[in-house]
């Protein structure tokens, strides 16, 4: 039913490896096996039956070899148990039987509530999906955008604040703004904390203590969770509170929103002919207008970013609330994590491809600047104010003077030169202003873009 599993499946297949139902079950099996090894090798129950390296490797191979046949087996078991985690427990027990270790059967899922397994499995799969798939794609996109920004650091461009001609900038500096914004959100994602709990039915270790009262179970749980590469949450109900997930999805959603803004800006630059699109061989822009090359990459990305955020925002709002010690709203919601990240990944792919299919049109930028000399009004009135402040001029209210000259109408370079020549300011200031053109009135835009992008 989802285009992520049909039309766009090749774009998000790597994500599906982690965040599909099969990926979740693989992680559940891993958690069950690691807990079994922890219990046995630390002899927490006095079994005196350590798991040697040969058996440990065999157990780990169960996870490594997880296959479609195993998925089918779990589904068949779940059809009877009507419980997904119980099916996983039976799966692991069956493998122990095959390995000739029935003495270890009662250590499988020992003192665990389903959520002990689930919360760790989700933390592992989300972590791997983000760090192995989403982040590399996001960083590759930023690298491509950074290269484009550096390439055009010196290309002067008319700004359009409120859609109106404004103080010029450079295309490279404007793209560098997005590089900076996107990098900040990526760093937030990189710093995300992935929490896990392992404290039983209501977070009290009650069953653990009843079975082995002399064991420091909170310490063992911390050791186990941290062994999996996660951060330990010591205070929970039956479920891990999911605050870390809400924080992570908020960071990814913020990245999406910045990327959405890039899409709308690049789309507008294309509509202004600042960028021309490179036609793909054999592609059709319109079914009736053969001349068209539509900015579909950026439009597709906008839609997917909005869909991604609708899901990520919903997850963030839903997951942080659980009635009393447990309800199942989180279980239903978390099955859509892959959908939220999948739409983001699809958008990243489209923007990355779109950036490779555009080419700057310097002549259009130059022509636009040449028709808007009035933007130099800011420079002229600011120089006059500096001259007055230094005692080299007595002109009063230079802003109003330039407003009367330029507001709401076009002026030429000759008009401004004549106006400047008649001003009561120093000759050095006059020469500086007369030499100024819209395409050189970019301040240090190129320098700050290059300085940031090259670091």
C-alpha cells in the first residue's frame, strides 16, 4: 500500500533492512541471545554453565544468518502464540535445542517483560538505521551542496527580501547558509542518546529479586544495556519512556524543515532562470508542452519531507505518553518509524539528484543586477551617515534623501552617479560610491562563504 514498498522501494531498501518487521525480529533475537550469554557467563543464577566461544559464535550466527525462512517460521509461531515476542522466545529456545543445549532453555527470556526486549531492539534498529543509512545520505547531500556553494561563492546575485530587489549577495553564500543550517541539525542527530531499560514488568526488578535476591540486578541491567552500545535508563515503568525517540525525531524533523526551505528556494531560483535545468535524455517535462523541464526533484522532495514530518511529529507526540505503567499506543506507533525515516530518505535522494541536474546562469544573474541599481541606495545613505559622523558632511536625514530618489522606481547607474557627484561628501567617498555597482556590492559574502565551507 505504501509507495516506499513499491515505486520507491529501491531508494529506501537499506533502511528497510533495519526498520522492517524482519529487522525488528532480528534485533529481538540478538537481545534474547545476548541476555542468555550475560546470565550464563556471569553465573547470576548459579547454573555454573558458561557459554564458551564456540557456542557463542553459533548463537551469534543465528542472528547473522537470519533469513526469509526464519521470518516465515516466526510468523507461523506468532499465529499460534498471538504474541510477537513470545514467538521470538520460542525461536531461540528451538535453536538451543538444535545446538544440544537444553540446559540453557530456562535462561531464555529470564525475568523479562516483552518491553525489555522490544525497547532494546527498537533502540538498536533505529540507531543502526540512522547511523548506517540516514546520516551517510544526509552528509553526502550536504557535501554536494557545499561543493555547489563553493563553486558559486563569487557569483553575485540580487537578493529578494519579501520578494523585492534587495542588497546583493552571492549564490554561494546563500547556499552556504543552508549548508550551515543542515550541518547543525546533523550534529544534533549525531549527539542523540539511545536509551534502554531492562528492569522487568513495572521497572522494579521484582521477579529478578525473587529469583536471586543477592544479585545487584540494576547494576547487571546497566552492564547489559551498555554492552549493547546503548545508554541505560534506570527509572522507568514497564516501558522505556521514549523521550530519546521524541528528541531524535524532532532533530530529524528540523533537518527536514531546513531541507524543505532549500527546496523552495532552489525551485524559486529555477523559476527566475538563475539556475537552468539539465534535461535528462528521453525525459518528458509535460505531456503537452514539449519545451518544459520541470523541477520535479525539488517538488517531490517537498512532499516527502512534509509526509516524513507528519509521521515524525506524531511519533514524538504519541510516544512520550503512556497510561500509568503501560499501554499499547507506543507499540502501534513505533511500527511506523521506518515510514517516517523512509520519506525523509527519499527526499534527501531527490534533492541530491536535483542538485546534480541544475546549472547556474551567470548571465541571468548579471542582467538582473544591472537592472536594479536602486539597491545601491542603502550603500549611498550609509556612506553619507559615516561622512556626517566624521564631520565631513552636514547632510541631514540621508535615509529620506535616498528614499525619495529610489523608492518604488528604477534608477540607472548614470542617475546614481549624477546624484552622488552632487552630494556634500568627501571626494574619496564620492569616488568609492561612483565605482560601486550592484554586482560588486556584495560585502564579504564570498569570503564568509569560502571561510566556512573550506573549514
